[in-house]
C-alpha cells in the first residue's frame, strides 16, 4: 500500500493549507477541520475570512515551488475557473448562444500541483471538466438548503466516497419555463426564482460575505470541512513511523 505523503507540521501549530482561486467557502471548512489557511485570487476579496494574497493564483504557486517555500504548507486546495466546462456553460448557455469564452486552467493547475509533492484537491462543478471524480459531494449529504454538486480530484491521498442520498425534492425556481417549488434554492445567477443573498447565506452556511458573486462561486464550508477532516486522517506528521 502506498504510504501517504508526510504532512509538514510544526509541533503546537496548525498545519498550513494554500487555497488557490479562493472565495472563502473552502477556506472556512478547512479552518474548521484544523488548518490555517492562506488564500490567493486575482480578484480582490476583502471579505475573505483569513490571510489573503491578491495575485494570479498560479504565479505564487510557481514561485513557492521555485523557492522551496512550498515546504511551509501541508496541502493545497484549488478551485480553477470552471466556466469553460461547467454544465451551465456547455448546456443551457451554449444552446442559447449566451456567455463568452472562458479559460480552462485545470491542466496547468494540476501540472504545478504535481510539482509541489503535497497532497492536493482540485474542485470543479458537474460538467465536462477534465478531472478525476475521486469524490463527489452534494448538499443533501450535509442537510443543506442547496444541492451544489461538486467533484474533487485528490492528488497523493484518498478518501472514502459517501453514498449519494436521494434528493428530497426540486430546486426551487424556473427551469425551461416551468416553475417548481422545493426544499433547495438555486445559488447561482439571478432572476427566475433564484435565491436571494440572505437565502444563499443561510442555505450554504456562509456568514462572512453578502456579495452575490462570491456566494455564487463559493462551495459550502461543510464540503471542505468533510474533506479537511479526512485529509488529517489520511496523512501523518513528519517523523512519525508508518
């Protein structure tokens, strides 16, 4: 059996996680699971609840690898821009001629992550993103008011895949001209019965921002808290025998 990658820890300190292309949802979950977090995004995120660096996310990662400073970190979480291959872009938007071209940064992100030698996570929504679906999570698994299906590729570690529970009903709102009520809200876009900002905050368990764009991009912290606890269990401190 392949041994887990040793996690870099300082006795008495929380392990440090790098959160790239960040919005805050993933960071909060990892923090609850026991990590300290540094986030990087090209967009200014004044509401980001932890240490934040404004930069093109892959540039600091490359610099950390080149300098050796990546050794300060225990793991890396990434949420590369997903619009190029997400279900909404390749489905409804494409069929209607809406939207625009988007960058697909999954491959260059993975290339750098492999060079770090660290455990890593690549998060993407349902669609045609070219990632391994090592883990798929749904809001119903955590009793949330959103479904928010997300897929995760895990590098240098593994996790037990939970059973996907049956949904309790529809996502509230219009779809193909038909309105349906249901126990979940649509935490994306606007109009057509989509969730209000307070509804999205409540449904996803997010309190630190009321910016719609940040809410529609974020994953629920419950997702990354689940991943973070498993990451702790999957790796071992440096110097501990296998």
